C-alpha cells in the first residue's frame, strides 16, 4: 500500500525488514532525566514473537532510499480479563526514525491497516511513557479514523536492587504455583495465561514457603538475548546521583553512560496479603541470588504491591495505560478489579 505520491510503502514486516527495524529503534530514546534507548537486537521480529502467541508488525519503507523508516504493531496473546481467558493485543506503538519525524502524514491509515490485519482480538491496550508528551496529547485528543485511547490509569516501573540474604529461598520448585495462578493471577486483568513465553527470558522461579504454602514467589528472567536497555546519558538530579555510590544506601547502582544495562526482570510477583515487609525481604533476597546490576518490576496504580514497592529504595519511571478501541466498547475497570500487566512483555 503506497502513500504520498508513492514515496512510502506500508506493509506487514518480514525478515528482510529486520535490519531496518533495528535502525529505527536505535534512532530513538526515552527522554527525560534518564535518557535510555530501548532495543530489540539482534532480531526484532523474533523479539516481538517471543512476547506472545503471534504478532502483526507493520513497517513503513521509504521507496526512494529503500529503507525502513517506521515500525509498529501488536503482539497478541491469551490473557486473563475479568477472570476469563481472552485474546488481547498489546500495541507496541508506532516508532518513527528520528530523521522522519513529522514527515509521515498517513498515521491514521497505518492504524487502520493494522486493525484490518487482526481479526480475533477481544481487547487492545498499550502504554505510553509519561515523558512522551507529544504522543499523549495526540492520542488522547482523538482524531478521525484513529482508534480511541481510553485512559485507564498510571503504571509504574520500579528499578531496584539492595540485595541481601534475608530469607531462605527455594529455587525452581513450582509445586503450588498453579494454585496461585488460578486463585490470584487469574483475577488480575491483562495477566498472560502462559508464563513460559520466551520473552520472559531465561528465568528461574524463587519462592518462600510456610510449611507447604507459598507465601511469596516470582520469576526472575534475563531478557537480554531479545531486549536491551542502552543507557545514553543522565540529566537533572540523575546526573549527580549517577556519580554517587548509591548501592551503599540500598539503591541500584547507576550504569555508565553509553553501555547496555545489566538488568533482570521480575514477573508473576506474589506476596501473601501484600505484606510490605515480606515483599521487601523477599525481593532483596532474590536480588542477592542474581548477578544483575538492577531488577525491574512494574505495577498498575491499583495493584496493592505498588504500596510495598513504594516503601523500598527504588528508581522508577511512569507510563499511562490505555484501552485502545476501534469500533467496540472499551475495557473498563469495575468493582475494584486489579490490572496485572507484566513489565517483561511491554
């Protein structure tokens, strides 16, 4: 499908587009005090596929220079919604190469093209970083032929470490975990049904038991084979903090600029009764078992574990969570329902 006097082609991505997609990701970065590039090297299409059951990724090519200049799409997976299994699509956002910002004038048609190529999703949702003011203003305002972005609330990603041997952990004994999935995680909407997606990384399961009962557990995964965070630079207060021995105070050490961050990701975090002290002691004990510089976990604003995380020494950044709607009713939070989006798959 061609646009702007045949200058650009919009199509579903294939393996021949991988190098171009890499270039698009490397041209952009998270702005703000922490300037970070989010990458999916070395094979972006495999990285997308690792996060779900399948994906629909589209690219825009500049026909004049035969290069990929934008990429976006959806990763589709089975997730729990209101306690039932539903087909959900996580929109990855439309990333445009820095050289082509404001040059592509058919964004609405690109979104419609994506929707027409996905036929079986019950819900779509996405996150937008708080610092991405332009995208927030554009999508919340609404435009003709664009899907509606229905704001659900705030999502916080926590970066922490403070590793210390506090609790005795069991490793890779999942006995009892399926019961927790059925009684706890099933009630958290947008929690993936499959906890073994490749996108969770090479992972280990840690838990603490009281008798035979699991009272705290999580997976800790290394995603760096499919996803990377590249630290570009620091600004504002972080420029000062990055030169300080923050690990002495229990905060994660700040990675050096111009380097990949050695991170691990926490998923399926469960703490009985959302106990703050147990949560802190458990996560610090897990951190001590790892070789990562920092660990990452994310939670929606109504997740009670966020209160426990806020009591820990963390560096955090925020996003806005949206239900995305083309021609149906949006997902709404009802009866205090908790959202369980996993940061590992964003």
